[in-house]
């Protein structure tokens, strides 16, 4: 009898262990859940930009000659017609002296020919040739004298010198930019965008700009123009922006630019950890159910839900890979 009692007790212990294992197996899986929230969603395109004149003026020399003096520095204000640089005029002065001598000789010959024609000693054709030679000599001398003045490089507009690319001793020529001028009252921001983002950009879109020069300050702007051609080497496009406020910024200032390609002020938002492969897991009557959704603007932390989900749905935030349709779950954590 004692032996049989021991077998009976052992059987009861086995049944208890089996029951515990079954209870553990059927225990609901604890999951963290949350409800979608409403808030703003914005699709931002990041770029770097810099401030430049809206209509930059490039200054070049009209003649080829060595530079004797540079009279202005970068950042300096200038007036229209103000000298910016002096080029070596030695060669042109010699040419002007030569043409002056030729003018005097031609003028004397013209005078003699006119006198002789009046006395009947030369033909009308000879007189006309002398007059033409004298006119050509005077024109040549005037041109040579004008070229001396062209060796003074002058500002074409009122503005500031935004760039200086010449120094005394260097050779100036019509093909080389010496200075760049700009009107500080008329500015634009040129931003460089990756070619993958250019299809999302359109004129009129708002933009937010910031600079390390003004910590915490945000400047508002909008897209004014998109350059029609990109750079195939850098795979980038240039976008022109116009500041919304009338603020004079330092020329050449570097800015961080965020162009708002899209924005929805009352979007349905969900933590990004809950979305995978176009679906989420929702809790319905204590069980996990997969649900297909459509998404809109996606950020690093949250995703806009545009279809397949409602405000009151409970969504599993970090669904385990082993989660199956119909798994019993125990929601945990605050439901937002």
C-alpha cells in the first residue's frame, strides 16, 4: 500500500507540472502598445547654401596688361565708375604717341592738299585721299587715347566687392574675372541639393534657414528658382531661395537650409518602430492581428499613417519577429 501511495503522489506531481507548463504556454505575450497621435508632419529636404548678390556683376579688364595697383579690398563699398585697379599703360601710351604723330602728319598733308586743290594744282581725287587719310589718323589717335582710359578698371554698379581675384604684378585680360560686385540690398541664397531630392522641390515652397553665426535664430525663406541643369560631376542641382524678411545678410555667409516639400498640420502619427513592410500589428480582443497600412511622410522617429488605421487602434510598438496572427497578447505600458 505504501508503494502504491507513492506512485499516486508522483502522478499528481506530474500532472501539476504538466498543468504549469500548459499554463505558461497559454500565458498571453506581454507587448508594449500605443495609440496613434495627431500632430504636424513635415517632409524636409536638407541642403547647404550661401548668401550672394541677386545679380552679381563680374568685372574684367577690357585690355590685356599687367596690374600696377589694386585699389579696393573684399567687402569694401564702391560707387559706379570708381576705379578698382590700375593697369600698366606704358604700351598704350607709346601707341597713343605714335598715332598722335601720324595724326599731325596727316593733318599737315590734308592742309597742303586743300591749298593746292584751291589753286588747281591737284586733282579732286588727291584732295579727297588726303582728307580721308587725315580723318583715319584722327580716329586712330582718339581710339588709342581711349584705350589708355580703359586701363583703369572701374566699378559698373553701386555695391560692395564680394570677391577679388587679382593682385599687383599679375596679368589682366578680358577673359579673366578680376572682381565680383554685388548690391547688398538685393540678395539671394543659393543652395546645393542632391539630385535625388530635386523632384520634390518646386518654386514657392517655404524653407527654414539657420547659421552658426546666430545660434537659435531661424530665418524664413521660400524657393524662388530651380536651375534647369544639374552638375553631373557632383550630382547636384542649385536652388535659389529668397528670404521672406527684409534682412541684409553678410555676403558669403553659409546657411543650413531645410526646404519644406510637404507639410500636414494634423497628421495621424505612429512611432516608426511599429511600422514594418507596410503593415502594423494591432491588438483586437486580446489577440495580435496584422494590418496593412499606407504611409505618408516618414521621419526618423515617427511615420504619418494615411490609411488602414484609426485614432483609437492599439498598435504594438516593438512586435517580435515570432509574432503570429492570433497570438494572445497582454498590452503593457501607457496607451497614448
